[in-house]
């Protein structure tokens, strides 16, 4: 099977992966988006029947990560993995640190543990919130700080596709992995970097001043999982700065501020 023959299906929460995931998929095959209106997530039997008939190369499952949804999305994941077991299909999913999915030994599964911050210019997140704060307030006080890891939706989609294609040709690569941009900055570092970017892009725009009060910091997170991902799939992830830069520029452009 050539890359052009691959059939990809995206189930669950399309945001924040779209339009980035479909853009990358078009380079390697076709992508079918299945919405809640097409197949309700509560109807796991219909979902399983669809996958059994369709026989996609890769199924991307992007669930909600709210705690109230954990049990619900886990049952959907189990239905999907059961429908794909003993087939050549690959199940790719993302989850936060609090909602890991049980791996099905009879299904080719590749799961990504997301970092603390998933950023995108298309929805509210840490970076877009701080852009709004800098542009619309005069002063803000920050009382807490900690080390974080992050990734933007475009980079996450790109790396997910790269990993999925490698796992399709080599099922031994299946399993769980952690993914984020390189580097583990303090939140205050990210905030100051956003301010520096805005000062450069919008030199005549007054920006809010930030006051930091008695910040207590945690120990930086270990990057062992991130390094393992790069070694396993033979990729090099960029520094976190590039994710913040792209999100900031795209957000400003979308809101016609540049």
C-alpha cells in the first residue's frame, strides 16, 4: 500500500486538530471527519459497525478531556479498539495525563500523552488569553508560577501523522508516548515571551504591565518521554518558542491586528 492509498478517519473532537490534521493528511491520503451528528458517540455499536465495514488505515480518536467525560470517552475508545482488533488498522489517540486509555493488546494502538499547554490560534488557551490581557488591560498581577511543557496544534498534527505513518509500516512502534515541543519553560517565561513578541509586532500598541508576586515554582518536568518520542520516530521537535511565535502571529492575523 502506498501513502496515497491510506484512508484516515477522525472521530471525536475535531478541535483543536483541524484544519491542521486534514492539511497534513492530504499529503498522504484522504481524511473522513465523523461528527457527533454523523454517528453519536453514545452509539458505540454503530461506531464499531462503521469501522468494521470501512476498514480505515488509521483512526484518529480525539476525545474530550474533561473529568466528567472520562468514563464516557473510555468506553468509546474501548469500542473503537475492539472493532479494530486483529486488523491492520492503526488507532491513534491523544489524552491528558489524567485520562490515559487502556491499551488493547490485540489492536495496533498509538497514544500520545499531551503536555500541560496545548495552544492554537483558533480557540482560547494560555497564549491567546495572555495576548488579550496584554492588549486590553493596563496592569496584571501574577501570583503563581510553575514549569510547563507545551505544543501547538499544527506541530502536534504534523508529528502525529509522521508517527502514524511509521507505525503503520512498523507495528513494533505502537504503544504510549509523550509529546511536546523541546524545552520546559516557566509560565512567567512564556508570558514574557508573548509580551516581547507583541512589542515587536505591534510597536505602537500599549501593553499591560505584569507584576510578579512571591512566585513559588515547582521543579522542571523531565523531558525523557519527549526525547524517547524523537528517537523512536526519528524526528526533531522545535523549541517551545516557535509554537508561541506561530500561535501569536496567526491569532493577531485572524483578528486583523496585523
